[in-house]
C-alpha cells in the first residue's frame, strides 16, 4: 500500500496528512463536507467563532455516525435472526 502526503484545507487552515493512497478521495470529501457545513453555518447563523462552528459540525457528524452504526447493528441483528429461522426451516426438511 502506497502512502501519500497531502494537505487539506479545513476552516482556512491547512493540515498536512500522510494517508493510504486509497483514502485520498474519502479524506478530501470529508474536508469538503466540513467546509460546506461551515459555510452553511456562517450564512445562516450569527456565530462568528470558527471553533464554536467546528464543534457544532463535529457533534452533528458524530451523531450521524453513531446513528448509522446503531442502525447497521440492528439490521445485522435482524438479518442474523432471519438466517437462524431459515436454518431451522432447512433442518426441518428431511430428504
């Protein structure tokens, strides 16, 4: 796996990163997402402190991530239950 040195701009600051080559697109999309959310907050709210806005964005993204993880975990559980039912049905079938 190739490592890549890049710089991403978040809230008018550049951050040097060393990442796997396969991660570049995702990292750049994440930085764009943060900057887009920051721009939205600046346009719609009277918050001037970027630190406050970045904290709000972090909370929003972390909440979305946790919600998605909980949903995925629940889906995994329901899929597992369905597979167990199918296994029981197959065990009941006698050939």
